[in-house]
C-alpha cells in the first residue's frame, strides 16, 4: 500500500478562498509502477490521493479521509516530470473543489474534482 504522506512532496499555501499547491510529478512515484510501462500515466487514484493529501496538510489534520467522489473529470494525461498546480476551494455545501492545471505558460486544465471528506 502506498502512503500518500510519504509519496507526495507537496507544498501547500493559503490562497484567497482556499489553498494552492505546486508540484513536479516525480518519475519514481510509486503510483507509476505497472501503470503503462514504457508510457507512464499518473492514475486517477494518485490524483485523488494527492488532492486529499493537500487538504490534510492545508488543514493540519493528518486523519482526514475521503468520504465520496461527487464528481471527477480527468481532462489530460499527467506524465512523470509534469509541473502541476492544484487549486482547492471549499464549496458552500461543504464539498471541496479541486482544479488541477499544468504549471506552465499554457495553464492547461488537467483534472477537476469535487470531493467530500
């Protein structure tokens, strides 16, 4: 089993209305093992785990757990060494909205999540 607290080297910062994190996806991330050898792709479970880990760090609560995935859209492939930016905002109903985008000049949307803790 992969421990998100050890797998993700994320730096989370407060932002207006929520939090942001920037991350360079390491090529040796355990989630890549066996996930399309020769053409590794960050699996959806890694995106969810990283999102929850961001919230654990932002809210200083290492015991937070994912309760539900309300919606998830995976818009682009995320490969090793990709630079990503994760934006987290609390929805009025209590769900968390997470937007993943490339952290380059194009700011391409990579994933959109709505999760419940």
